């Protein structure tokens, strides 16, 4: 495909639209299922499931959310007792963020709903097509990461 045709295909716009649709549907699913947290808050819990004991700036980098947004989410999750903060071992004023057992339980409760949603999302897509799509998206991600400058 020629570059001009590629630009006309609006790949970036399609990816953004898919992301926005996913966010909107996730919000609806959370509300309809009576989950006490938002998809945004789950993103932070999910990051902590994978890398517990991170600093706030690391959570920002992993989730691609800005500091004020992460600060707000962390305050809410801490108030709900889904995370805790612990002092840095080097005595610095920064704190590590840890997921609690209650946070793990909420995460575990929500994941089946999201897996079901994603299963419906890939209906009609052959396994080979999905594998190819994931490979291409990973290449997009790698190329974009070279361009992205995140301060952590």
C-alpha cells in the first residue's frame, strides 16, 4: 500500500475510535454490573497486580496517565482500602503503592466480565488474523515508544 493510501485509511483515527469505544463500553459494563470502581481505577490496580510496590511516577508511565489523574485515582483507591502506601526504604519523601488483598479480590471479580467482553470483540476473527493483528499492533507500539518521551 502506498503511503498516501495508507494515510487515507486513517489507521490512527481507527485505533483512537476503537479505544474510545472500548472505554465507553467498559464504563457501561462496570455500571451495569455494579462494580464499585471505574475502568480507569482498574487500570491502576492491574498495573499493581503486574508490578506491585511501584512509585506513582512509574504507574503514570505504565498507564500513560498524567500525574494529577493518577494522584486522584490513588487517593480514591486508598480511601476504598484497595491500595496502601508505604514509605521509601531510602527515606525519601516518595512512597511505594501496594495493592491490598481487597484490591486483588476486586480485580479478580471484574476480570471475567472483561474477558467475556473481549471474547465478543474478537468474534468472527480467525486465530491467524488475530495473531497477525497483535503482531502488527506490537510493531506500532514499538515504533511509537521510540518517539515517546515520558519523564519518570
